[in-house]
């Protein structure tokens, strides 16, 4: 949610800020703005509501604003509705906030996150003579920094430290002070931020793609840390104002990896990248036919000491957990609970010394998942993170980290990250089963070989996707869609339903097929689309029976099954097939046609596939 950029260097800042913000559009936003200083005490602030193109037009693509030090922001409304006046940057003075122009203000800043006690702080500041022009919590934070800076006649780092101690909530703050016109100051708690260095230039961003065209050398600023940024240089501080040493890290993937590469949308590009991403993830975990967890610090003694597993995640990552539950329990014989991260820490979870908490997050910054991780660690429980972003908050704080090799994922609707997470859980299940003595080595080897087939099988599905495009155009005007299945098929249906609703805006739900008769079937009427997932041989006939029940009430049926199950064509109106695969891992194939279906329906409806309304790529606020 929201995007932050910043730049200090030899070049004009505004075009670089706009370019960086364009790379962060996938995060979701409703307004945008920049502030630039030209080596003096006044900052030129320009902000607009709506899409970034409005800001580009207003600034002649940044060419009308002069200065080599600046900050920028794309806002996703939390406190205060989407509007120009609520857009960032905000200032410490009495600027009306709605018009462009030069402002004579001591502090100018942008902010990601939520200030939970902003109302209390606002009342305090009003009593001290501050006037507010917006409805945002960000303006409160900026004026609080100004208050401490002036009252105690302290430097920017001390003023930021006092603000951080006083504020409750999450934030990535990026601030310019009038008295320090060639510097930017930043502070972070729970919201992501990276600092990039190039030759005599410094970049700030909330995510890597914003700066990849300029540098791959970055610092990861930690929780409750601050930084002073100068051209080509960065100094880091803790809350006591003491300097912290940081290691410069090289980003391995290229700027081209974050581009569309000839595809119309990032989502389709990322769907097609799944075979490679999965192959790379398998390769990172399997050495000479054996899953090597010792490289992440998980040895056999740790595995033998686990009596139960709790998987905690949100959204698609939670759907990974739902599928993984079946696989881990069957192959490793370890009881598994799957928890929504947003509920986990509010229900006093029952965890023991022998519990392993697995948290799953593509970005490694998901607010609820990060909070759940901290809750588990506070209880002294071992934690393992499955994440895609190196150096992310969850990666830094978990006891053990398993990185997926999906590369940058730009589309809001996850595809390749989900698939890599799913494969990672398969490999965990196999190794846990082998080490615990419940899985024979011959079966282990057979399963490894089957997992190795997943990339080529997905490629076969992608090579034969045209019929799905035809069917999507046929159902694009659907009002309701229901996905049904049993076991792993049900878990995959959850993800298929989410893909459909989040990018096509069609109401869709996934149900365990056996639950239809317990209320849901009353929603079926003439023409309602029901998609049956039929990839578990032992549950095939039961799910077909449930589909027949729906058809007798007027439903229009789509079947998703494996090659050879052609009898389903006697029941369903449309059928798509996937290659045969072991029942534990077939979900990795079954999800691909559902991803494609959601994509094609969205395109047929003329929607913005990569940036669906009201959604953000990384949910970094609770």
C-alpha cells in the first residue's frame, strides 16, 4: 500500500521521482505528489488526486520543477478520503494543501502506514498553535516532528527519535527540513523502506523496482531506525541517536525482470514465468535429490522436536497454507493448523515449545503476518518464514527463512509467488516425513521426481490456453460464480475464486463441495456458473455428484480435471484438462487454468488487470 520515493544527487529530482512512482503503481493508490528543494529553504510541492499521469501532466513530466533533492508519494487512502488536499507530501506550516506551489515550511514529508494515536497527538498540537488543513494522520506526524524540532532546538535525528517514541502505529517517514536543504531524513517502524546508493546519488523507495534503473546496491533500514541521507551517502541511527553500521547489499534481479517483457499485462507475464520460478525454487531447496534444510538452519534434531505446525498467512498465502495442510499431514504425519494472520494474535493461540509456526508472505512486509510472527516469537516458539523478498521485515525477524525464487512480482493478483510458496511447502513436507521416519526413502525419491515434473506440466497447460480465453469471453457477464471441490481441490478452489473476484469484480465463492447442501445450494439459479475441481481420484465421483445437484437447479457447469477423465464431459458444459500428477501435488497444476480464467475474464470486461480497484500489492497496515 502506498509508495515512497526519494532522491538526492546531481540530476534533477522530479523526473526521477515520477519514474520511481510509476514503478510502484502496482502497490495501489488514489493520489500522488512530490516535493522538491532547489538548494534553498523553500520546497515546491505539487500533488494531484487520481492516477499518476495527472501529476505527470501537471509538472510536464517533472521538467517544470527545479531541484536535485526531493521526495514523492502515491497514497492509498486510510485516514481521510481520496483527494488532492489529503494527498502527500504534507507540510508543517498552514499550507491549504490543495494547490501547487512553493511553500515556506520548516518540515515537508511523506508517510506510509497508520498513526494509531493521531487524534490524541492532533489535539496536543492544536493546543500548541498548529492549524490542520487535511484529514490525514500523516499531517499530524509531520507537524509533530516540527514541534519537537522547534521546542527542543534539536537536530533532525533527535526530533525524529522523539516523534517515534511518541507515535503508536506503523510508519515509513521521509522528511526534508528547511534548515538542511540538501538532505533527506527517514524513519521506519513496520512499513518497508530501502536506501539505494549510486555514484554520488542516493535513492529512497518503499520497494526495489522503484530504484532498479539506477542502482542495485541498497541498505535495508531496520525497525525503529532512522537515517540521514546525503548525495551518495547514508548514515543510520538507533532511537538513542547512536550511529549504526549497515552492510550494503546487492539486489540480484535486474530491472528488466520488473518489466512486462512484451506481455500486455504483468499478470500474464508472471503466469508464464511460473515454470521457471518453480524450477528455481526447487533448485534452491533440493541438492542431489535431497531437500537441504540445513542451509537455512533447520537440522534433523529441530525437525524431530516438532509435534505440531501452525501456518499463519493472509490472502493467497493463506490458501497456500490450506493446501499445505493436507500435504504435510499426509506425508509427514504432523498435525497442522492454518490460521488467518489477522485473527491469530487476537485469539490467544495455544502454542507449545514443540510448535513450529510457519508464516508465509510474498513481500515479507504483510502487517498482520508480521504481527503474528512477533506474537509467536514472544511466546518462545520456533518460527519459519516462507518469503520472496530478501531482507524484508519477516525475513529478518523469523528464526529460519526459506526464500522462494519467484523474482519480482508486480501484478497485484499473485500467481508465481503463490505457486513457489506451494512447492516450498511440498518439499518441507517430504523432508519432515523422511527425517521423522514416516516416509520411506523410495517414496521420498518418487515424490521428488514428481515435483520435478511440475514446471514442464505447467508449460503444457500454458501452451494450450486458447480454449480458456474463448470460455472466459462467454462467461464474462456472470453475476455469481461458485468454485467447488474436496480436499486439496477445495483449497485450490479458494485461490481460483480469489483470482476471479479480485480482478474481474464478479462475486465468486469457493466451497467444500460436501457443504453445498448445508445452505449454499439455495443460491444456485438458472445460469449460475459452478466450477468443479476434480483432480483427486478418490473424491472425483463425490464432487461430480455435487455438480449434478447444481445442474438440476439450473447451474451452468465447468469441470477442471486431469487428462483421461473424459466422462466429465457428459455432465459439464465446458471442461478443461491438466496433466496427471500425484494427488498431493496436482494443485500446482490445477491452479493455473483458474489463474488464466480470472485473467481472461478481467480482460474481456475491459478492466485494469494489474491494478484492480481498492487493492494493494503489499498490505502493510492492519
